C-alpha cells in the first residue's frame, strides 16, 4: 500500500524487536470474539482507480463555473486568485498541527495574528478570534457568550436571520434549556424587532444583509438592546458586503459573527468554511475559540503564541467557555491571503462590482411581467417574487442551464406565503451574457 | 530571516487583484454605505507570495519531519486527496443549488456513510459536525434528545479523568453535571467503578477507546452492558479510532455514539488548526435522533433530507448542527483515503500504527518510564517523567530539546492522570529508518539529561525560529491585533 | 497591475532618489523616433478574464483523459501520481534558478545527482547528464558528440528512428556541413543497417522500440559499429519500456538518448519534455549538457555542485561541446520523483501492465477483417495495417470519440507504401472498455 | 537537518504506486526481455514527499527572497500561469492527436505569435525552440540558410566580447568562425568598429541589446544599416528584451532575428534550470526560412504546418528544431502573463524594471564602482570590483557574504569585459521596501569590507545549508552518480 512505508521484512524485524511473534499479539486486549474478520468493503485501489470513482461522482454534479450562476443564501461564488490555493497547499501550512509549540509554528501564528487584525478592521470591532467552524456555529457560540456576559438565557432572533442559523441556535438552546424567541420570516425587512426586546433578553441577533438580501439599520436595535442590558449580535453571511456597507461595529454591535467563505474559499457544497467572530475588548475573556497574541521570546524578539487558553476546554474542562478545540485554520489562511491581495482598494472595488451586478440583474429581471424585487436596499443578493411556485421555477431554470437562486421554500418549507420567492445573488463572476441568459430563461419559464 | 507583519509592509493603495472599476450606476444601498475606510493594507502578488512563503518556512510540518503528537495522529496527507477535493464537480458546487444538479455529491456522502458504518458496525451516521468536539456535541445532543424522548431527566454524565477536555466541556455545554470516573492502576476503567456511579440520574458515560493512555479498554463490553442496564448511553470518543479500524467494530462493543475525526483516522490535513470534520455514528438506540440534514437510502438512490417537512416515519432529528450539509471538502478527502486503502489497507494501517508505537516503546523502555508497566500499547505509547527524577529536567524541557534535534515534541502533560506525561504517536506513516533515528535521538537526550546536561535542556530550543516564548506576558496583557506604533515623539519619551 | 508592487507614490519617490524627472529620462539611449507609442494589443486583464480567454481555447481541444486514447509515437499518456505535481510546484523548486550557487541550492543539486544515477541505472550506462531539452535534441547532440569522439562526420540513421528526430539531426547536420545517411522507413524492423556502416561512419543511430513499435536487437549493430571504430547511439522515446526490455547499455550502446516524458510529465501538446542522455565514463568530457557531481564543503560535509563546466559555453564559448546552457530541470525533477515512487518493483509492474494492454489491443484489433499488426515483437505500441487510407480512418475514429493513434503518413507524408499504417499505443490508462470501444469504432469505420 | 540520498533510504521492494500485478498473458517481447534488475530503490509516498520537501528546503527561490541575478531575470512567477498550464485542454493533449481535436491549441500558438510579433515589430516567428540558446541556434540556422539560398558562403560571425557564451558557441556549432568586436570605453559597440570588420565573408553580427553591461546600444540603427549594407544579417540576443517591451520594437531597430526567453521576459518559471522556451522572431529578410512546424494564418483560422508536403509558395523552412511543436506548457504561461499585463502593463513592467535597477544604482553609486561612469542603466546595473581594491575581498567573497545576509548573490564575473563584474538585476517584481533593505545590506557589506573585516567575507557563507564547496575536487575526480559504499572490511583498511 503506497502510504505505508514498511516492507514485510521491516515488519518482521520490528515485531522481533518488540518481542512478540505476530501483530495480533499486540491486539490481545480486544476481546477475542469481537475481533473483526474482514470488512465488507473493497480492497485497496491505485490512484487511477480512485480518481475514476470520485471523478464519476463529481461529473454528475453541475459545477457552478460551467453555467450562469446566481445562487447565494449564505455561500457565495467569488473568484479566488490562483496564488491563494497555491499558498495554502504549501506543506508547511497544510500539514502542520495547531501551533501549540510556538517556537516552530510562528508561520501559522503570525498568520492568525494578521487574520485577527483583518477581521477586527473589517467588522469595526476591537478584537477578533482565530476563526470558528463557520458562520452558523459562530452565531450559536455568540448566543452562548451573550448568555455568559449578561447572565440571562433568552435570545431574540430576527426574522432576517438565515433559517439554518436559526435552526442551529434553536437546536442547541432547546437541549441546553435556554430560550429562543425567533421572529417570523421577514423578507422585506419590515419587522418590529424592537418590540421583542425585553428585560429578559440576553441578546438580539440580527443579520445584515439579511438572508433575504435586505440591508438593516442596526443602530436603533443596538440602542434598544443596550437600554435593557442586552447585547446586539450582528450576523453577516457575505463578508464581501463589508467592503461597501457600514460595519456592524460602527452601529453599536457587541458581538459580530459571520461567514468568511466569500473570501478565499470555494463553495465545496457547504464546507469547510470559516466563521468570523469579533467583539469588544472587555468581553475577550468570555469569547470562545482560539486567540493568538503577541509576546516576546527568551531573546526579546517579537513572537506570537496562542493565548488566554484558560478559557478553553483543554485547561478548564467543564468550566470552559466552549467545547471548541479547533479553528478553521486553513480556511482562515485562505481568507487572510485573499484579503491581503485585495487590500483596501481591491475589496472596495470588488464590493462595488458585486453591487453593480446585482443592481443590474434586479433591474433586468424586474422588467419581466409579474416579477418584482422585494428589497428597497440590498448588496449583492435580493429576493425576487415570481408568479407561481418558486421551487418549480428554479428547477425549470436549471433544466435550461441556469442556476437562478434558492427558492425560499427550501429554507422555510411549509409557509405558503413565501412560496413565490427566490433568493438571487450576483457577484463579480457574472457577465452581461449570464444576466441576459437568466432573463431569457426566466421569461421562457414563466 | 525575519518577516514583518502585513501591516508593516502593506499599503492601502496597493492591490494584488486586478479589477476594473465599475462604471456609473444607481446604487441601491439605501443609507448603508460604509462611511470610514476599513484600514486594510494590500500587497501586490509578488509581495504576498513571498510574505506567506516566508511565514510558512517558520513552521514545522509532517512533510518535513516526524510529528509524534500523541492523540493528534499526525499522519501523511496524500496529495491525491487534495486533487480530488479540487475537482470542479466537488469544489465548485453550491450547497443550495437544485438537488437535481448535485446527485453525485449526495452519492458521495452516502458512500462515505456506508464505509463509516461498515467499519464501526453502527446503524446511522450524522455527517455534518465540523470537528471532533462538534461531533461530541452532536452525539451528546442525540443522547439528551433520546433521554428527553423517554420523558426522563438524567442530569449526570460520567467522564474518566483521563478524557480529553472536550468531553467534560461538551457535557457541561448541554447542562450536564460531570462526574469523574477513576482509573485502575493499570490505566483502564474498572467496570465496577462505573457500576457504582450509575443511577437513573446518569444519562451517559463518555469513554475514549483506545483510551488516552494508549490502552484498549479491555472491559469495554462489560462497561457497555452496565451502562445500558442503567438506562444510560455509551458515548465513545473516537479520537483514537485509528488504532482499531478493521480490528474491532465499536458497534459490537456496545457503543451508542462515536464521533470520528476524519483528520485523524482518515488523513484529512490538519492545516495548522483545522478545518476538521467529525461525523458521528449512532447505534440503533440513537439512530432516529440524527440531526438534519442526513442521507436516506431510497429505492431510486440516496436522498438528502434537509428539513422536517421531508421526514419519514420514525425519523426524529434533534435539530441541526450547522448551516448546509457539513464538510464536503473533508468528506471527499476521507473517501479518497478509504478507497485507496480498501478493507485490507485500512486494517494494515491500524496494525502498522500499533506496530510503530510498540517499536518506539521497545526502543525506549529501558531508559524511559512507563506509568502502567511494560505492556503492549495501541497506536501511542505513554511515558511519565519519573525517568527524569533528579535531573532538574522537566517534561517541557525535554520536549523543547527535541526541537533542537529537528523533531516536533510529543504531546506533553496529557493525559492529566499521569505525572509529566509524554504521549508519543508515530502513526503508520513512519518508516523503520525514521523510527530508528527518532529512538536513537530520544535515547541520546535521555542520557544527556541523566548526565546532568541540564542547561542544554533549559535553554532549548536554540535552533528554532524563536526561543521559548513568554506565554504569561501574552495572557496578562493580551495584544490580539496589530496596533500602529506610537508616533516617534511619544516613543522617544 | 497585480504583479507590480509600486504605487505611483513609490515610483515618484524612486525617480527623485535617482535624480531624474520622469521615467523616460532613463530611456534616453533609445533613439527618439524609435520609441514605441502604444502597442496594438489589449490592455491589462484580471485573472477571471485571463482564465476565460485561455479556458475557451482549452475547451476547444479534446483532452486525452476524456476519451479512449491510444496515441503515442514519441509521447505517452501515463498516470502521474498527484504528489509529483504537488512537489514540483513547491516554490523552492519552481522558482529557483540554475544551481550556480551550490551553498543555497543543494536541493536542486541533490535531485540532479539522484536523477543522473537513476538514468544511468535505467539505461545501463556508466554516466548520465542532468537532462536535455527533449529526446529529439538529445539525439542531435549525441550525433555531434559522436563526431567529436570519432573525429568523423557521417551519421547513419536507422529507418526506425522517429521521423521528427531524423529531421532534427538532418537539419542541423545539413547546415553544419556534416553527412547523414538515413535509411528508408522500416516499419517491420527488417532493414539491413549493418550494410550501411562503413569506415567513414561516426555513429549509427538506432531506436528501440522503433517509432513503429518494433523491438530491435542492438548487440550485432554495436559489434559492427565498434569493429569499424564507430559508436552506437541508442534511442528510445518511451522510457517506461526500460522497465521490461533489455537496456541499451547491456547491448553495447556507447551513447543512449531518449525521451523521459513518459515518467512524471504530462503530454502538454509536445512540451516541455525531458531528454535523457547517458554514455560511457570515458566519454564524459565530450558530453554535452549540465553535470552534477559530488564533493565536500569547507567543513568536509558531502555536497553537490555543477561540475565539468569547462565543457560548457559560458566558460569555453566557441570551444564548448555544445551551446546548451540549460537543462529541463523541473521536468527532470518530475521524472525523478515518479521514478522514486515507482521504484524497481513499481516500474517493472507498470511496464508489464503496459505490455499486457498493448498485447490485448493488438489481439483484439487484428481480429478485424483486413487489419493486421506488423510487428513480431513490441512493447506498448505497434503498427497496424488497415485497409484503406490510415489518416481517414484515424479521423473517422476521432469523430466517433476514439483517438486511435497516429497515421504514419502524418510523420512520413508522400510515401504511398506507408499510407495504410497507424501507430497504436496502449498504456496502463486504458481499460477493457477503452479497447472494446476502439475495436467497435474501427469495425464501424472500415 | 541532513537529508540522505534516495539510494541510502530507498528499498527495491518498496513502492509508492499501487498497481495490480497483471494476470497471465502471452508476452510479445521476443528475445528482448530485461535480464538483470535495474537497481532502482523505491520510497512509499510519505517517505517520498518528505524526501523532496526537505530537499526543497535547502534551496533559495524567488518566492523566498530577492534574486538579483543580472541577465537571468528572476521575476515573480504568477500562479495563475501554473493553473492555466494544467487545464486538461492544455496539459492533457497529445501533439499528434488529430488536428481537428486541437484547434484551441493551434489558436493559442497563433495568439502567442501575434503578441510577440506586435511587441517586436517583426514578420514571422518560430515558436518551437526549447530554450534561449536553442533559439539562437534557430536564428543562426535561418541566417545560414538564407546565406546559402543566395548561393553565398560567409564563414564569419561577429560577436562582441561582452556577449553571452552561448553566442560564440552557437556560431561555432554551425561551423562559423567567431570574430570578436571590441567595445568602446562607454561599454557599447562602436559602429565604426563593426564597419571595419564587415566584409563579404561575414554572415552576421550577434548583438545583445540592451547589452550585458545593462546599456542600450544607442547606435544600433547605424550598426544594423552597416550590417545590411554588407549583405550580412543582424542577430539580436533577446535575453534582455524585458527592458524594452513596449518601449522599442526591435524590428524597427533593424534586427533580423531575435530569440525571446519566455522565462525571462514573460515569467515562465526557471524551475532550477529549465525548462525554458526560446521562440525566435524573424524579419522579412528571414521569415521564409522559419523551421517546421509553424502556424500559418489562413482564412478559416490558424493552421499548423508540420511538413514540407504542406508548404505554400515562398515558404522555405530550413528544417526542424525539435520533435513535435515546442513548449506548449511554456506558451500558455507566457500568454497568460501577456494577457494579464496587456499593452499597458507590459510597458509598465519594463519601466519598473529599469526604475528598480536605477534605484539600486542610485543607492550604491557612492560606495560601489561603475565601470562606465555614473549614467542611467537599463534593467540591470553593472559594478566592477575596484571599490574592493586593497580590501583583500574578491567579488566572489562579496557575493558569498550576501548569502549570509539572506540574499542570493548577483551575477558575478560576467560580462567578461569588466574586471570582477557584479551585475545586479532586481526586476520589476521588487517593491521599494525590498530594494531599500537590499541596498542597505549591500552598503553595510561594502563598508565592512573596507573596514577590514576580511575574515567575515572569506569564511562566507556560514549560515547556509553548506559552506563553500570544493569545485576543483568535483571536477578533478568526477563522481557523477551514487555508488554503494565499499563493504566495511575494505573501508576499514
């Protein structure tokens, strides 16, 4: 087997050195009747065979890059520079462990320090951690953190929060005996969330742009929350929006969480992605996840280490702020490299192009009879109302080779009032031809 | 060579991405336009490539040397897996594009599940957890849901003291009270001790097997029986599953839930700290509670069930662990690894992992001290620091001295049940020649420690990008992001 | 522009430091009227745009991996392990220069030393160089070297030599006023080359397997050549054959040259490839190309350097053994890694599989009426005689989605006696289904 | 950390490639079966990956630091180009599969040719040469063919003494006699000197422009006129084309043939010594002689002409340089580079390259000595060793000391016309900050040399994987491949 270095002769020599006669003498602790004879699985296969097996599966999927593509709803197709993927595949990044031995992992550590700074700047917050699994789990952790900070147990969730995010928060809260007050779906951003905030509230969780694409004014919500001693948890699923819209930190958010996939990371059918998590400096010891900090070595030279680990499970065990014992290291690296390549100028321009493309698409599609855009303001995604069943429309578009978005019914099944809505995203990858193809296909389908 | 911080070399008006400025158009941002600059320095592509290449050169990695981190399983990461994960039909598909356009992806998830279930002898699998600890959470949520479904309230979870910290942390996150289970003198759990702690208050036991001392819990079947008789569930921490693949099926041992770290057992890269993936296999007792989404095998083929609206009779998911469907990028790497090994290769890999650990044990047993006596271990071998008694050299010093010899240190001070623990896991990826050199180096260090060369250890590492770092200072006055230096006038004060 | 680090402010500051007012002040030596205004070419483009432009061109080609594929004739499609391409893309290999500074290029140098050893072992020769451009230019260099060694000027070329190789040798010889006696095409390996060797002959150049796939017994040719004071230059275009057939070194060859593409390197429409060049130790100072040798450093540690450079152009200028001042470094690295991964066991097995597949294909195709295989012995390629015009047959096969080989008329146009021949290769990439598809398509076409 | 040789760690029965042993079949090898083993050790994949990763770590590279090799043009290698070269429609097409299945490849060659011709103002291009020196050979073969086509015999080629060694070597290879052209005191060629050497015996002059002293030959037009009047051809060595792209067209300067190193001017990677690519552009005087294969533009699109049977009126190729069609893998990288820059970016790159060289010149001019006076240079700046007079430090010592400062040395002792030459080419890829640090380091070294710290230079490098290597020993008793060590008994004698 190509991954196993031993020859048979090596194995025999090693068994002799250990002083046993056969390999099974090392497995004697496994009760005899429970030792496996053989697994009902195929035997080893060469690279060519594995490539063919997996290649066949891959070929059954429609790659986003092969069609006019407008799917978003929490994951976005952006162009990632070739150097990003090259760099993250460097052995020294790819095959390194968590940097617990800082003397020989300064590379990873400096990257994390730079990442934390970039995330803090992007979100307008004072401090960010070294990343979480993804946006949805970061949101759940933010709610738990708000409980710790406020010593309350009730989270209020906006109706613009991504339904999957809501489900993650609700599932955990239900089993942890916390309370969640989730407002009904709010496609147009018109809900009265202020009314839902009360003295029991630990935090109010608001997504902007919302899952429906609507941009939300967070400042009044922050004000109300703070007035009752609650925290504002601001969520985003499209990090590129931060290149153009006012950051949550400038609007009074206490915790900002979001999905970082849009920079540096492929769609990959939903994962791995990278959760971003930022907060105020005063809450740092209540924060979950890894943190990298600056210090000096024995010679006084600047260096970096994982720090404040007394919050973490491997030290504090059942008293930890979270059970999390990893970050999304390589995805964070990809995020950080892409952000570095863009810089201020590039990210702002990228965001403007995204917005322009979405505006152009919205204008073009809403010219069709019976079709309208629900949002008065949006970034690169909006909610489209179509005559008839949105899921069927999206399926019919797919048959015509256009991946036209996500029917809201897929995220919110069983709500007839949402059955005619499609979430439609457009990024810098879309060309005029893509938009024309969409409009033509939609006209044909309706 | 020192590498400055991005913020010290980047400039706001430099970009490594060429984009055309959009023409005029009427924005629809409402009043939400960003008002202040972000403060994000940029680098051109040549500068960026050099920045990250130079940073990478300050890292140790499996590809550059043996990485004997016990319990972390730093094995070879095949490049075929990276190639497969980058196929457009895998990397470039959206989790919410029509299911009719991703049948291959669902098939891949089904196939991964099939392999995991056959290897473990379990009933159902929850693929979506994003890491091992997330898998633990998933498994314990299933257990809590099952307990609640029976109308019971069982507030206690039993956890041995040798467990990973994630075990008690996970239990606590769900509001359980953690009760420790003592270990026997031989490093394993005594079924009698468990039986004494069991009661109708106990929801589950969380056991690692092989355990963190590198030993197979030989009474696991008896423990499982006792747990089940008490109406509780058996959660197995699967961090060490890599020692027994093809040798024992945890389902047959009585386990109800176990997470599988795809990065440990199935070689998806650690990436400097993730991303991982932690699918959870579930017994028939817990299968119904598997969270959304899951793959259901139907006559027409596998089907991805995403919402409660699509549930069939008897499916009672406890909720959802993540947005979307989990770590496809890791699924494909793990499946490529499994397909490459096959049933025979997977078994051989377990055997070689155990062989290698015991070979290191045999090479060191006369000089190092084994806390539980000289007996075979599984895939990792545990030493304590008693062989350093009187030398003034600590486990930490010893580990840092390994750096100067070109090795990553082993896992230190874990498990907590052993004083000055040193946990060595060579994995199956190391050749005999590599282990011989490693053993010789450790022997040499041990003899130097005993010979009184204490300074060499206290000063270590000397040949690394940094010497020992001041972790206390980092924690006391946390500096967690870059701040511009004070202006010259102030600095000069 | 993303590859240019300077901001405008940087440029201005630098001009000031230089002491000129404008960039054109540094170009004053270019005569004013000849300074270019603007090139008639498009302006800069982002990655996405470049990917689309080149991707469109690439998409017009039929990738070998997407069809049953049987094309050889000097370039062979083998499966290259994924780790090979990963390793050669490491910055430290990819973006390093020729190792003229050995203290900081021991990586490249040790690779070359290992490569030279592998090539010497494979060919059965005493010494090999650090690689040439490709097999054809290596052959031309071998002829020039034979001229230097023998102080004669006439090369005899076998009719089994690849016609492109022959053309490269002839073109250079013609302009350098040397003589070439090229025998007529020899599909079945029946020519009497011994008769063409005389006392004027500097070398006789024989390919085995020949371009027609025929295996040639080199020993008698070596004997005759040596008897008249000439050298035997043995050529191969499929290096994988050396895993199974007797190496030229064991048959008396004096210089062995060949194409190494088959190990580690992609087809890439013909290049870059890697020429292999090996000879006897006594001729080493007449050898062209780079050589890496072992030595010690100032501390006595083993190390490697480029050596015997007094043969080379940068030292000897017009007295050099060749004008060559490069090798095919990265391709040689890929070759060496692939060979290391295979090892003795793997290469022999790979060669056996190739041979088995070719035998199976030959048997299957020659069952068709009017179709026959010309060769009595071959490795993984053979010459097929078909009824009718081979070029039309190959084109018709291509229309049916089978790339069935190379019509000999493409290499030897204007020879009606060869017009019904196809060179057909089969490697480990071919499955039973591929062969069945070929047989079915050929039956349909004939 | 030392890395053993493959032959010291490999084993004949270990393989890193899984292949199934074929079943029984009747071989058709005749009597040609290999009789003895090859003697090729193998490594498993983890061992192989580590072997090559560790070897790579002993290399310097552009990606890890400034690489100021004059005349070699070590510029940034964009990763986009690597990605494009690996598209299946590029990497996985065979040179002899039916032309109907590779129209995109031919289109790519045509497009590359179009860019090269527009940038140079020439008539035709021969894409196939595999490297710069091979391109020289191609160009000189075209010239020789043209001379012969006129029924003339012109046995002489003029070459300035500052030329790359490949120039005289190439001319000699074709049987020409090389006559040197002296340089003026200012480092450029005097048209008068050329005129004096011209005669009906002279086939061509080979001139590098910008020349190897980093200077533009300002009398190039006059030289070209003289050469043409004498019935000879003007070959231009295009190694330094990168300084003038978008600034001057060599066709308008009177050049008849010039090779273009795609790896220098258009960023295809150097790869530790190749592969390169050396397309040759030809004037109307030589266009007809372009070798096979070439791309002909026809009404239906570009057509690849492979054989004499396909020639049109007036096409008289002198032969063929290589099997197949040349370096497609390099064509696509170069084209990606050109498309990325565009006309404006290519010009900017030339300007930045010249700007950077002059910035280094300005930073060093007071401490270092310029052999031809303090005047602007093109893309590289030449110093001689007179600033080291009396220090006991040679150019070589100085260069090796740069290694200890983390830099690759500049080109040394070339061009030969300058004593102790140091030729520095920073390329356009370096930032101002990078150049500032480089200049500061060189200034520091120069001052240390003058301060008498000779030992530091003589002992350099001290901080590299190896100290200075014994090149004499390597050449005197060449050891060009690995030999098994002598058995212990013998070795002990």
